[in-house]
C-alpha cells in the first residue's frame, strides 16, 4: 500500500495530491503563522552572527505555546476549503 492509499484509508480529512496546490504558503502553517510568531519573539539586538541568530530562533521556538500551535493547526481544514474555493489563489478575505 502506498502512502496516498494509506492516508485515504486512515485519515478523516485526506486530500489527494491532485487537489493540493503546489507550494501554497496559504496551506503551510509555518508560512501562514508560525514563522511570524517566532520572529516576534526574537531579540534582534542580540544577533551579531549566524550563531546568535540560531540561538535566538531556538529561544523563540521554545517560547511558543502549545495551544498556539494547536490553534494554528485547527484552522487548517478551513484554509484548505478557502484555497479551493478561491481556485488556489491567496485568501485575503478569509479569517485564519
């Protein structure tokens, strides 16, 4: 059994690959929410080197609340329906 077949059989909200918009930032939780949260939690004054940047990103990730991540993922099915409704275009008029 391939991955697509397994997902179709076992996942309630399975979306086949032919309905998935390629490289859609609208459907990537990192793009539509999490990177912004990480960026807002960083102290850019402390970044003077790549090592500093890595440390600040790690520190910011550690400050993210689990419930925030759950809420971000919870809106995913609604975002999928919205992107589909808008024929794969960006979804400016939908709340996320």
